[in-house]
C-alpha cells in the first residue's frame, strides 16, 4: 500500500484536492476533521482538555473562543492542547491505515495540515502540496467571520513557509485559479503513486525509516 501525504498551509485549497482524491476512489484520512470530532460534543479529547483547562468544554464540546483567548495570553496553551489531541489523531490514523490494508487498498491518503512541521512526511511515500499565491491565501482566510489579521499572522508564524513546502513536495498542486487548474497535478500525484513501490507501510517499515531519519 502506498501512502500519499497531502498538505498545505491554511486556505491553500487542501479540501479541494482532498475531495478530488476521494472522487477518484482513494480513501482519505482527514486530520483536521478528526481533531474537530475529538473536540466536539462527546469527543474523546474533551475529558483531558477539561482537566488541563477547566471551563473550556461543555455539552457542545470545546469552547473554541475561550481556548483562543487562553492561547492569546499564554503561548504554552497550544502546545499543551496539541499534546492531548495529537496522540488521539495518530491512533485514529493508524486504525484507518490498518483498515485500508485489510481491504488491500493500493493507495491511501493522509490529509495533514502540519505534515512537514511535525515530521509526518516520514510516514508517507510521496507528498502533494497544495499552493496558491499569498494574496489569494490571505483573501480566502480573511473572508472567514472568526478570522482577524492578527490571528492569521499567528497561524502563519507556526507554519512552514509555502516556498519551503513546495520545495519538499513530490507534486505541487496549484489552487490559485480554479479546480480545473489543480486537477492535472492531482492526477499526476496519483499516477506517481500508482507506479511507486511503497515502503512507509506496514508499521515495521515505518519504524525502520524513522530510525534512519533520526540516525
């Protein structure tokens, strides 16, 4: 089974690429969606979040406005939250890959926003990076009702620059103009994967790669 990593900075059009891959029949594990479910009503991350940050959860799940306010005043809040959530996301990802392997799926996609920032590329055989010009990215983000320029700047400061992500990509997927512009690159990514021998899966191969990576 070949593992395709899909990544890109905020508002670069990753959902468009992810949906296109699903329409092509590839199973996709969406890390963002998994985080949302973990933090929503009844989510498995809520008890630990409440212990760490009393008063930030309730019947509707995580109070994101309260969490943003805490993080604004204390930069350690975000790292604590990630330490709670990331292992749960990784466990969900592992179950997804095991299910794909049981079904003998030839290719599976890991949609991870902070793939390079967290070293997640070591779990993938090849990586597609969605990318758009910076002015389009900012315009997309600032259309969101909950987003401010200050918040956007803070998010971008935590993310690897787009130019570096594009340098590391096996395929760059341009999303600045239209879906039609992105589709040829998405097809090229799938074509590359179809001719790849794999190696990131099963997990014992991943552990070997990880040891080499850190040697």
